[in-house]
């Protein structure tokens, strides 16, 4: 991605983290785990197959990273999601899916607030900033 952007890998990683609050590699890991969570929730495929489908060469690495990010093993999360889904059977699937999407809005909002704080006119002392003070 850095090469396509025309910048060095280090510069790209720095700019990405500033913009989104997480390094590119962590973001990609999170997206892969989010996809795995959706497959665990919505299919009966074995955990091993889901690990390979989401790009993991090692089931052990998949399990460790999955646990680091979600706090649960893949099998445990599947059981929890299925138990919770029985309570949501009357809710349209699109609403349930939207509730499971990763939320980057907080990181983006914080970035915008930092940018606004940097560009705020010092003569406007009475205005509130969007960060907690």
C-alpha cells in the first residue's frame, strides 16, 4: 500500500496510525478477525476451515490472535453468539449485522478533534473544544 501511495513504508505506517488510531498491520488483523467472527456466527463451518478462509496458515496463530483481540477462543465465541442469537431471532439480520461491525468512528472523531484543537483560533477562548478537559 505504501508503494501504491508513493511513500516509504515507515511514513505510510505513521500516517495510517495518525489517521485511524491503529497501525496498518493491527487494522488488517482486526479485519481478518471480524470476518472470522462473522463466519463463526453465520455458518456451521469448522473453526479450522474458517481460519484458512480468513488467511491464517496456522490454527495456533489464528486462535492466539483471535483470543487477543476478542477475549474469547473461536469456539467459545461461536457458542456465545449462537446463544445470543436466539434472543435476536425477531430482529432483521441487517440490523444484527450492523451491530457487529467494527467501529472506527471513535478513532476518526478523536483525530478530528485533535486536528481542530491544533487549528483553533487562540482569540476564541470562550468556545468549547470537542475533547474532555
